[in-house]
């Protein structure tokens, strides 16, 4: 007989093949979803899509709470067939964080389908008088209240009530550590406040950030020895808070076990890494005045260069390696600037530039062409605001970003002055 883990793995594979008419799911997947295998894979795929759509939250649910994120992850990644990068952009998180949300979403979907099937099977057996169901069917565990989703929902409501609130990051860290010290003593831990940019501000409610840091410290504390060190600074256009300490003997803990305990405010994310016997937990929040730069570039070395060039600046790099996803990413993230390479693997960059200048959603968006092909006149004639010839130095990129944003701001101001006043 199958068990839940086998079913979840088969469901995950079916999701990856959701639009493939030639896929061959196992027979028990049809059984659990109430489909007839003889009718082919089409009805099964339709049933999976319907199960995903059933999980759509109510309209009054804030978009940044966990249940909304899980639904968005499933719907964009599998129903719409978007890439991981595009789905992460829709969620406003890193690709790594989006993958974690996706894994949680698949688990939740599998658990609901599995429990529904087991409940139906028990009801049928009782109806025909077969007595109690076999032991393997057991009672489906009741759906417990999702405290994590509820906590994130309350944080989202807090942010909606005061959308202009900002947090002095260093000050909130200090307050959080003072509150946590009583628990730190129970774990025999010291908290060391290290280098922090004193003027760093984040676009997040200070109470929400304080609670996030407390849950992060609480989640990390059982897995480190002696000390937790805390750093904070501007990196890749984001305010990044680093919590780190030496891992306890016995091997590294699973990342999900650390991350699950952390309650995140809207537009924030968390990541865990392990290196040289230490665990690193990053809380990433948008800084005040952050500017999003969409880089369309298929060379990973260049993308790495863009990220290094903007360290310590207000620019946050998001990336796609092809042109086909640009419209979806622009719609999801509303970048402040687009940096476009014209030699792309899937579309002609010049045609993409022309499209971006014709499309109403991107017509006035600042756009920099960045290419080894020295065709500045063509780039400007097609609507580029700036041309960067590869190779170039890091400061040239920042200067170009500063210039096109300044020019855009001045143009908008002129247009506002020319616009006739309303009666």
C-alpha cells in the first residue's frame, strides 16, 4: 500500500509535468484524486489545477501572509508554468526562498488531498458496512490552526495600518536583543552586536521587524554554541541582518527547521547557509529609498559583477537570463530601471527593446542597453536612455543608474508642471 510520502512525491512530479499530455502518472495518483486512469492524463491534470485553485485565499487576505504566498507559488509555478525566477519575482523574495515556499505549498496541497481521500474511503467503507477501516487508513490528523500564517497575517495588517512606518535597523536590533537576553541565558549564549550601519532604515514597521528578530533568535539559539553575532548593513540594495554562530556538535540542522520558526513581515525574506562550522541566518528587508534594477543578461559572471558593483548602494538587482520572462517580471516587480543585454539566447535584444518602448507598461521606464556590440546610436534611436559598452567599471554602472533615474525624475516634474490644473 502507498503512504503519504510516496503520494507527495508523485504529486510533485505530476505538478512538474502538469502541461505535458504525454506524462504517465502512477495509477494510485488517479485513485487519490478521484479520476479514471482509462480516460487519460487530461482529467487528472484538470483535477490538480482545480485543487490548487481551491486553495486561493479570500479577497480580504493580505497578499504577503503565508497562505497567499503558498497559493501564489503553486499557481504561478505550475498552473501558469512560470520559471522559478519569475515566481520568485511575483512573491518579492529570492529564488531560494521561493523554492522553500513552494516545497511547503506542495506539502500542504498533498496533505489536503491525502486526508480528503482517506476520509472518503472511510465513509464508503462505513456505508457498505465493512466496519472499521484498515489500520493504514487511520484517522486523518485534524487540520491544526496555522499559527505561522496567522502571525504573518497580523504583521501584514500592522503594516497596512501604518504603511509609512520605517524602522531604524540598529535601534530595533538593540531592542530585540535586550528582550531576548533572558532566553539567551537559558541556552548559555552571549549576544554580540557587531558592525551595523547606524543610519540604515528599512521599509518595515519597527514592531514587525522586532518580532521577526526575536523569533529568529529563538529559532537559531538551540543550534549554536556559546555566541550569536549580529551584523547589519546594505547589501545588493537590501537591508541585510546577519545572525551567525558556531553550530552545535552533531551536524548541521535542516534549514527548514530554523526558518519555520521565523515570522516574516511583508516584503521580507530569510535565508540560511552553513560554512566552516558556522550557521548563518540572514533577515533581508527592503531599505528606505531602495531602487529595483531588472538585469536581462544570460552571462552569470556579468550578473555577479552587477551585484558586486551595487553593494552599498540603494540598488537591488533582480535578474532573468532571457527575454521571454521580462514582461511577467516587470508586471510582478515594477522595477525602477531595466538593464538590457541585446545578445540573448531566446529573443533578439533589439526586438525586445522595441517592444518595451511600445508597450504602455514599460514605455516610460528608464532603460539602459549594456552590450559588447558597440551600437550606441541604434540603442538610443530605439529608445534606450543610456548605453554602456562592455567591459566597464563598477562606478560606470552606478553613474548610469543615477543618471537615468535623475533624468526620469526631471522629466516627470516637467510633465507635471505642463499639465493644466484641474478645475
